[in-house]
C-alpha cells in the first residue's frame, strides 16, 4: 500500500507499507528493503523542488508579477541542469522526473524518457536553444560578439539563452547585448535570456540586472519593482540550491527588481546534493507473525530518540483540520486509511497519470485531495 503519488504529506508519516502474502517467502519483505527504500530519492528531490517552487511563487507575488503565475509561466522558473551532476543515468531519470512534478523546464532527457515510459506522459517537459561556453569560446575572445550575434540569427524567434561570462560578463551586457546587438534584440520576435555563470551570489545577479536595465530600461510593476522589457531576461544557473535561490530573490526584491526578471537553473543541488537523511526516510519492520502470534515490532534506541520507528500495523489518516497522522499498533480505522493498495502478487493495481500526480502536488499540505 502507498499514499497516492504526488500527495503533499506532513513530515514523519508512513508513506507506504509492505506485507508478505506467501508464508514460504517470509524473508522477502526485508530482502526488498534495500530496493524499496530508494524511494527516498525521488521523494526528496520532489519535496525540495516543490519548496523552491513555493519560494519563487511568493516572490513573484511580492514583486507584482502575479500574472506570471496566472499564465503558468512560473513552471519554467527552475530549470533542471542536473543530468551531468548525478551518479548515473538512472538517477537522472528518476530524480529528473521527480522535479517535473513541479516544473516544466528540463535539460535532463532521461527524465522525459522516464515519464513517458512509466506514466505515458508523451511530453513531460520543455527546453530552449541555448549556448554553452564551448560554442562561444571557439570563436575566440575577439569573436565573442559575433558568436552572440550568430545565436540571434540562428534562432530568430522564440526563447534563446546565451552564456555571457566567457570573458567579461559586464562588457557583454553593456557593449554587446546592450550595444552592438541591442537593435537585433529589440526587433527580434522572442526573448533573449542572458546567462552569467560565475561571480558571487547574490551580487552577480544584481550587477547583471543593473547593466541590462541601464541599457534597455525598465517598467514598474504594481509594487514598484523594476521589470526589464519583454525582449530580455536573465537566468542564474551557477550555485543554485534552495538557500541561494531564496537569497537571490530576497536581494532582488530589496534592490527594487521584480522576480520575473530572473529564472534559475539548478544541477547538482537539485538532483544530487541530498541524501536519505535529508528527510529522514527509513524502511523498518513494524509487525511480524511469529508462529500464529502477531508481534508488534519497534526500534527505540536511548542514544537517539529521533530514530524510534513506528510500531505495529500502520494506517495514514487525517484529522479534521487536515493534519496527516500515522496511527500505530493496528488502532487505525481501515476506512479512514489513505494508503491505497497498489501492488499485489505481481500485479500493478494502480496506474496513475503524471498529470494527476502534478495536480496533487499543487495542493497545500492540509488540503483535501
């Protein structure tokens, strides 16, 4: 049994239970622990990704950019750059799919394959044309402006991102994007996304915004925050984790810039900078049948009360105020159990769509599914 995928659940609750149905395979439950406990990984990625989504949405609202949320464009504000930063293709697929529960932007192709093959989601995410350092530096330092011009010419419509710190990010913003190429950007049918990829956080973001605002100007949102013209935006993809993301948005707000000026890219911190203890995920025996006698099993070390396990047969229930609670020792009401049987004797009993999982994840922790 498992809580439906995408459910936003309070910390320290049972998420799934496993019960053996064959006396001859009494050893099987614990044998599968190593494999099944690995659900910690996508669960943790998804939880942290969702937390960052909440932060982004809050700062969009606080700086007069609520229309971005209404249009669904906030779903492209945290882009997955994590494929090369994880330990395996399988990790990229599973972790990247977990991030796609909350956002629609990804460069992790394995994640798109995963949600297609496992959930039938034909197109689970999107990306845009973007340069990398090698495609810029191969033109040489003297040819950097021409390399940037080439990006605009090759992609005359839509979004295009261009890394701009190969040599001098400030020169690129003031004299290339805001100088020689300014007319092309303003006349282009689309948005140029300028990408710094070095510098101290959060100041580098403010410095880049200052340089671009000086050349392109800005308008004011309803909260009085500065917003660059629709033709140009910035993406910060260096050093982004949940803490730096919030620090940048807070600094932008205090510096008078609207959150919609910026998108984020996150790699290792999104898919790799976490572990099983981040959310304290564990798989423990809670009940055993010894002969004909049912025995409740619990771990309760005096040296660490935080490692006490849950005891007996478990149900996941909700209080009247919506709070999730785990009822232990078989004392729960089966009709109130939110754990749903998903697999029995080799047969998958539930096959949820990826969109349904996304819909659940958008609910507040105490909202009814």
